[in-house]
């Protein structure tokens, strides 16, 4: 079964990531940095994705370089432990949700980006 969210455009959710961060005094640039760290997309590639309506499934399956340190992302998002999500694509999606959540909670960027791990 394909989750409905996989067919949603990344651009339709991106403003919510930015709004969540900005509401807590963080910036769009930090959101973009997190996305680049996780997926390997450049700023230009991210801009193109936001422009062309790329869906979540393609956003993740066509990412240039998923960060190998993303498996260090653990914890609960939407009441579910990220590391226990069985569907690989849903886990990727929740990794980003968790990182944005950490940003909004005031965690330092080097910790969010798992620099110390």
C-alpha cells in the first residue's frame, strides 16, 4: 500500500517546515541546510523541486546522496519511534520531520546534523 503522503508534493509541505522553524525563532536557511544535509540536494536542486511539484516519493528516491549519518536520528515523532518505522520511505520522511522538530525545539545545528556522532 502506498501512503497518500508519498504522492503529495514536497512543495506543499515545505512551507509548514519553514513556518514551524520560524515560529520558534529559527530560519528558512536552517531548514534548507537540514534538507541539504539529509538528502544531498543543492540549493538549486531544492529550488527546482519546490518549483516543479516533485512528490515525496521522488524527493527521497531520487535524492543525490542520502546522508549515511541519518540512521543516528532516533526518538519519537507523531507518537512513533523513528528507528522502528518499517517502511523505508516513511522512515526517510520521518527523519526530516524529526530534524525539523529538533530545530523548532532549539537544538543546536551541529547536534541536529549529528556532527558529534
